[in-house]
C-alpha cells in the first residue's frame, strides 16, 4: 500500500495524434486506464494529472508532497530544460521515478540531457505505455523497501 502521485507533462494530452513513431497510437485516456488498473492490482492509491505548464507541475508536486509516498513523472520536454521542476523535486523530497514513452537516448542529442534524473531514484524510458506500468511496479518496490527499515 502507498500513495502514488503520477504527473504527465506537456503535450502528452496529444497522445494518439502525436508522432506515432515515437509515442504510439494510444490516447492518454487509454494509457490512464491501464495505469489505474495496474495501480489497483498493486494496491496503490493513485492521483493522476496532466499539465502543460511548468508552474502547474510545480504547484501540484508542492500541494501533494505530504500525501505522496512516490512521484512518477513524465516531464515531457521540461525534462530537458526545467531546473525549476528539478529544484521542486529536490525540495519536496518525494522519491521520484522519471518516465518516458520513448527512449530519450536514441533520439536527438538535446533529449539526452535530463535535469530531473539528477534528483530521481531511477528512469524508465523507451517502453511506450509499459514505461508507466513498470514505474508503478518500481514504486511498489520502493514502498516495500521502505517498510523494511
Ligand atoms: C517524452 C520525451 C520528451 O523528449 C518529449 O519532449 C516528450 C515526451 C517521452 O515520453 O518520450 O514530450 O517525455
């Protein structure tokens, strides 16, 4: 059991019509349905959001920092630019799993830099929708390890 805050960043509301070769054909609704199912199977309480702006992501992490045991975040393009989100993750001290649908290391050079991963427990990148589902399993693992101490 544990509380997981999951945030999809900018342009992920466009999944289904956006660069299918990188992001597949499923919509965010399809992906969210799978996320909710797996979270339920793992006994996790889930809060799920999508934001297009950096400030909204920061506000949400800040607001939920006392509730969330684990943060799963796909920061979209902010991955590669946002010192502000990195600072927020650092300040809020929620164990964080960074997620990407595509393999960011296989694409343009600018996508190889992630500010957020400096503060993340780990990164899951390149498995499409399954990246999120793996992240839920990783969250469950983190929570179980926490219980042991
Ligand atoms: C992404 C990868 C980012 O580089 C890109 O800007 C996105 C999506 C992914 O899930 O693969 O918006 O985070």
